[in-house]
C-alpha cells in the first residue's frame, strides 16, 4: 500500500478473527477460519490498513459497513471483481 509492503499472517490463538497491526505492518488472521469468514476478515483488516495508512480515519463502524457492503457486492458479482483485478494487474 503506497510505498509500504504488508505481511498477512495466520495466528493459531488470535483472540479476534483478525487484526491490523500498524506498527509492524501486518494483517493477522485467526488460523482455521472458514473461507468466507477469512475473506471477509481479510477485507475488513485491509480497509483498516488503507484508512490508517492514508489518513482516512474510518471508525470501526464505517470499516465494518464497507467490509459488509463490498463483501456482498463481490459475492453477488464475482465476474466484475475478476475483471477489476485483471485490469488493475495488467495496468502495472
């Protein structure tokens, strides 16, 4: 994100489903989450990362709303998001 590189790690006994660790530049995910929960949790923590890194100052409620809304849009329109990903990667 920007000029920063962030790690994504799974942690066996993480108390929350996920956590954005700004100081260490890591997204932490609880090990063993079902795929949909893992994906939604990763999206949620990445929204925190974007907000913190770019100074958006989103609240937890705003982050949750974006995660839930985007997750529903992605689930209902996976072909659109495959195209977006393909186009963004091709633009590198």
